[in-house]
C-alpha cells in the first residue's frame, strides 16, 4: 500500500471554498429529495406523531448543511442537534 503524506490544509481549503455552494444546493439534491428526506420522515414518523414529542431530543451526525435537523424540527421535535 502506498502511503502519501497529505497536507490537510488542502482539503480544509477546498471544503471552505465549496461549503456555501453546497449549502445553497443541498435541499435540491436528488439524493436528499428522493432518498434521505423520505427516509427521515418515514423513520421519525412515530416520534413526529407522538404527543410527548416536546420531551424528545434527537442527535444528528453528519449533515453540514443542517437539512436533517431542519426536517426533524419541522416534524415537531424541538431539540435536534
């Protein structure tokens, strides 16, 4: 296996340059619209329809644009981080 010495600043710079464009396009991506968003809505449905949802807290990992959290909060779960 070839091991390369990579300067992490390069990937940080690319991320910083592209983050704004991605955040603007994220809600319109086909993977979001047809796979991820419907999956969140399907699997969180028991929580969305719960009378005790004010007491539910959700921890979301890995959504830089915040669309997962926004979907969960829109479903009525007030504490999604």
